[in-house]
C-alpha cells in the first residue's frame, strides 16, 4: 500500500486548506483510519479519525474547524481545515489500515502545513 498525501502549504491564520491522501498499490480491504499531525519538537497527535458506522471523532483543539471525509471510489481521504491557527502548524500524516496488514497500519509521507499569524 502506498499513500500519497498532498494539499499542505503556507496559509494565513483564518484561512483554509484541504489535505488529500490517496491509496494505491495493493489496496484490497484497505480502509482510511485517521489524520495525525506532528509539530516541531512535539509528539505525533491524533487530529481526526473515522469510527464505527461512519462516525467521526476529533481532537478538542480542532473540533468545529476540521472535517475528515473519504471517497471510497477514489481510495482517497481528506481533511478539510478551516479557521486555521498558528498552533495548527505541523506535518500532517494520514493513516490507513488493511485487513491482515500491520497493526499500525500504513502511513503517508506527511504534508507540511504552516499557518502564519
């Protein structure tokens, strides 16, 4: 499974970005799981995830501003980020799982989001 993340960039506070993560290769029984982020000098943290029955869950810091979604036909997951803040600056990673695959799933290469004040 290969994951290609894109959509990061430099944006001013209050702006928006949409991240994409497309799976390719041996994608049988692959499902999108979550977006994580890692700011410089900090641990990787969960930003948004899919739960059971298509439910979604968000870190408190992004609730009401970020939306996770997916397009199963295109094997792509998204993270719509609105009202961005400087504290959202980080490298964002997508994570997918595959039946009988590694327990930690597969990770995208990361896409950098920089929010200026």
